């Protein structure tokens, strides 16, 4: 199905409307909140590009929720709009910058986003007369009989005043735990989470059931504050507290983006220890006058957003498994996924490593799968949700031929990987070029995967050395569709600049089998120039830390190949630097042959400078903490890696201790 087709839009509208019904009416969600958010954002993008397709029943036009027949309908005097969601810091910055570009320089109020059920409360002469759910934002359900059982919601205010206020009804974690223990004893199914438990409790026709559920509530919004002479949101919260409402103590007025981010990071760390569930942070413009000027869209206020905490593990659909050919000929199956946000990044594909990996996971094309980032960096398929299968899924079939040149694949004895044995396979060339220009190799900006494939297909590049001859074809490049003079000039400048790179980048870029970034650094900092390295003996290579017999043989084989010797000679003639420009490794006992993890903000070094220092002393840095980690170096505001190190008993160095270790003699 075309992801930008009207058919896809209709599918998403129907899916999301059903999800809203399951969630709001039946309190029995069939998809996760994360999946709902993902599909909703996809639908919004289709409707943005094709407004003529938009259906009247699109969930983008409604807050979500339906009114069930068991409860009396309540029309909200002021619509209960939902908040727009953002999923990473970049989107928060975009929201704040938009407000500033419109001429506002406000303070903001940051609040915890309680995972519960929205409620509107109406008082007349200080007496609670009506409580209603959000419903579809315009019409909700009368739940007054159940809300009156919630002890934190006052039946009578401290002032004899007529007012409407809004907040969140929730169930604490302890209450849910106790409730589920009782349900298990009675042979009933445990409730899924605090949000569903709260929603189900508040929709009981018998208020005795709701009373037994021990619900709670925080109030967070006064919809018409100017009517009471209130001109800031934080003053409105103080006024609600004065009237006798329960206000969340974590609310905070902040002045700028830095303080917003500080609040998010701080509350993210204590999230698990809170007595109730939160799923994000709400950011609101504090000035009510500014709020009025900023106004609303059809669905959301333009002066507030809800930042959703990045899910560590999310669900999406495995749409296909495709095969790629690496620069060594290795065949890798790759998962093509419905795009999904994982820890702030949009993920649409993930490596499946090899045939054994796919079979061990039992993956089928069409499966709903869980995705996480391994070490907070690499997207990883965790498992298939077998219970979500419909019978339409397709079995995985390992290919027998190279997907590019159709040469029969081989599998070396004792290895799990298949290889294309054709050394002239076009895929090897393109992949090797892409690797050579990548950020951690020669770092040539402007040569992305697609552009590199275009240049290969248009016969501009047939070997790595041709990259440095592109300057002779500038006019031809400018004539290509999508290539302008400015972008071509920028690209050629980046190519010229890459000639100055230190030797280790070139070694890594050449794609010598088994020689990754760290191994390239060890070789370059030991032998200092290309000619010396090319003459190295096996005993010299294996004597180095982390360079074993397999890597040594790979290096020797690479430089013994006449084609590789010719390539290096060409690169030398084209002006590429062949010397190591960094510090020679000065082995220190505290670092040599040890692995380190960096977390938090360092004040004396950038992250890359710290990594280079560790490498210069014979150590290496890794991304994730494990039992094999030698020490974790922490700066300000360390993250979950610090907590994991404490749990595993890994030595923890402050930045001051790191500096002391650097100063120590070898």
C-alpha cells in the first residue's frame, strides 16, 4: 500500500477511530499509546499534503472519545481541547522558537503530564454541581456521581464562587497494585495500567465501585482566568489551591529553553519513583494575555504542548525484509518498518544481522514487532508480538542469490553469514564508497547514500580515487537534476578538506576487513604513516593491544593486494595525507586495554576530546555499560548509564578523578 495514498489515509482514519472507541468508550485499548501517536502523525502528514482527501470523520478533527449511552451527555461551555504532542527536544525547540518568532518572549510553566482521565468540574456558589469527561472535546459524559467519591476533589469550595475548573483523575501505583491483588484472588483479569484502571472506575454506574477504587485528582487549568482578574497561569494554579483544590507540587515557572530542558531531564530521572504514572511534560506559556493572542487551532491551543517521554521499547509493523550487500560481500537481512519514534529518533529500518537471527526471533513479514535502541544508539528488533498475528503474515525466506549481481551465495564453514563471492559485484563498490565518505571515515558532507548511488550509476565514480577527481567534472555535475552550483561547490570543498584528515580516518575508510574505527586508530598511532604500516610484519601487528591474528592477517592481505597498492598510490598522488596527525599512544596503566563509558556533560572536554584522550593512553570508549566496563566517567546531569554502573558495582570516576588519572605517570 502506498504510504501517501488515499487508500492509506482511509485505512488510518478507520484504524484510529476504532482505537479511540476501544480506548475511550470500552476502556480496552487494542493498540498502545505509542502506536496511536505514530499513526496519528502519519495521518496528519497525509492530510497536510492532500487536504482535498480529508474526511469529515477524521480523528484529526476531534479530540478523541465518544459519549456512551449509559451516561447523560454534557455540552462543555468552553471546549476541552487536547494538547499537541511532541516527541523530541528538536520539536520542543521548534515550538518555543515559533512563539518567539511571533514576537513573544514569555515565561513558561512546566507541569507533569499525569497519565489519567481528564475531567471538568463546575461549581455554583461554591458547591460542586457537575463533573464531566472530555468526551470529544465538545460533548462529554456526566460522571458527577462518581467524582463525588474522590476525596481530593472538594464538594464545597473555600469561597462561595461559581467557577469551572479542569484537571486529571488518576489512580496511584499502590492502589492499582492492591486492586490487582484482589482481582487475582477473585479469578479476575488484572487491570493493565493506572490510566485504564482510573477510566474504568470513573465509568462505573454504581458509585460504590468508584468509591472503593480510591481515585485521586490534580487540578491544572482554569479555562477563563481573565474573568477572575488573573493574568498568568501560575497565578491561576495558586488561586485553585486557595479555593481548596489539589495542585501538583512539581509545577515550575521557567524562563527559557535551557530551563525547560533542565526540568524535563530532572523529572525524567524521578519518573519511576513518583507514586503515580506520568507519560510526559506539559509546557505552557505563562501569560494569559499571550495565550489569548496566540490562540488555537481547530484541535489544540497554540500556546502549549505536551512532550511525550521517549519510549524505550515501542511497537510497529515489520513491513518487509530486504537484503543488502556490504563492502566485503556479506549479505545482511534488514527490517523495513512502519516509521516509528524510538527515544526521540524516527526509525524506519533496522538490521536483522543474519538468517539465524531472524529464525531465532521467529519473525514474519507483517508482524507487529517491538523495537528498542541497543545502547541508546542502534535500533534493534526485540521480538514479534505473536498474539497480534492475523494469519496474513508471510514466512521469512533466505535468498540464495546475490540481490544485485545474482551470483549464488556462499556460506563459509563455521560462520553464520552468507557472502556474495563476486568481487566485481556493483553493490560492493557502492557500499565501499558510501563507507569511505561516511562521517566517521573521511567525513565528506554532501555525499549521502542516494547521491553516491547516483554518481556511481551516472559513471562519475568507478573507484574511491574518482571521488577526488570530481572537481574536474564540476560543470557536468551542476547540469544534473537536483544539483545546483552552490551545492556542488560545497560538496567539492568538503572533498578537498577531507584530504587533510589524519591517517586513521583513511584506514577506516578503506574498508579493510575487521579494521573498525578503534583498530584503525591503534594502527595509525603506532606506525605513524601509511608506508611504514604497509611494510609491517605480522609479529609487529599482533604485539599491539586489541590486534589479534585475524586482524593482522586481514591487514597483511589487504596491503599485499596489487589493486589496493595502486589505489593508495593514486590517493597519495591526489594529495591525501598519509600521516597520523594525532597524539601517539602513551600507554598509562589506568587506561591501557580498558574500556570506558562517558555520561553527562563534561566541563573540561568535549565528548570527542575525552574519547581521543582515552584512546591516546591505550584505552577505548564504548556506548553502553556492562560487567566488562572498566569505569564510567560522569559529568553534570549523568543519565541512566550512571544508575546502571552503580547497580553493577562498576567504578565511577568524576571528571576530577579522570583528570587525576590523566596526570599520573605511566
